[in-house]
C-alpha cells in the first residue's frame, strides 16, 4: 500500500460514496511490529476528535472498499487529541493481514465506528477475560477502564514466545498463556482454571475463537455459573468470515 493513497484497490463510485458518507478518515501515526504477526497501530485524525468511546466497542476499517472491512477493538481512544490505538494480529493470508503488514506512518485509511460490540461494565465482581491473540487489545482496554478492579487474563495462543513479548509490552505480564493444541486438550486445563475462579464470584468475558468460547461456556454452565456472569463475543471461526 502506498502511503500517499488509501489501501488499494481504489473503491468504485458507490464504495467511495459510502466511505464519504459513513466512515471517518484517519492516518497511521505509527505501526510498531511486536514479533512477526502483531502490530501496535496508532490512528489519528481530526475525525477522531470528540468521539465518545467505551472500552469493548469496535471499529471497522475499510480494506480498499466500503464492502470489505476488518474489525478491531481499540485499546484506548484519546478524543481530545484525535488518536486511537489498536493491536492487530495477522493470523493468515487475506486483506486484514496484508493491510497490517503493509502499514507505514502517513498511510491513509477509513473507519466506521466506534459502535457497540461488547460491554463488560454491568458484570459484577472480579473479571476474567479469555481469548486469543485477537483478544489482547480488548483485555488492555478493560484493564485500563477500572484500574482498581481485579482482572485476570487467559489467552490461548499459537506462539508462546511472541505472545509473551506482547503481553509484557502492553502491561499484561500476569496473563496466563496456553499454547493451542490440535486436540484442544489445552481447553481442559483452561476450563479447570476458570471453574476455580467461578467459585470466588468472578464474572467472565469469553472472546476470540468461536469453538473455544462454546466449550468453555458449557463448562461454566455446568458449574452453575449464572448467565448474567458470562459475556461472550466470537471474533472468528475456522473456515468462516464475517465474525467481529
């Protein structure tokens, strides 16, 4: 992607009209690689000023077209300065991964939002955030929302070393990291850990991979954890697109 133009290919007439009507223009202030697949991206622009944002809300960034977007959960949003940060994870080939890998300061983009996605504010008690690489940005946002609140983070990841570098960099050094196993055996260990936390009145935010969320949610229900103490949001599912 050229830093002088928006992500290619250029949108057609209808796409351009939708972008102008519905999206906020922004530019890349910085894109810092953390390992091979993570990018800590700062967006800035006049259209990001004065925006009301709540941790857990999402934005959708156009991948060269208003009809092709990728969804990100901002880590923070400075409405006074017109700046927001996202943690991107390029976990495969496709528009989102290509966009992240090509970013450079000065690049232009268009985004829709922020808008509702996940609201953990009503959950009572200590908070447990489960997810994967796509959930780390959300965990940062929730941890900053109420520094006095007890928050435990549990992530299933493909590369322990890379994930450790990310959570250390972002101030989540106490996060528990589990390497993904092909037979899903790691979810049994995670499920046991969540069950122990359920016994002390914790509430749960389950995000990331749809299949993992389903299994862990069923385990919590078997432990008689009340539905009002469980919040779920699938960001992706194997073989499917369109989740956010």
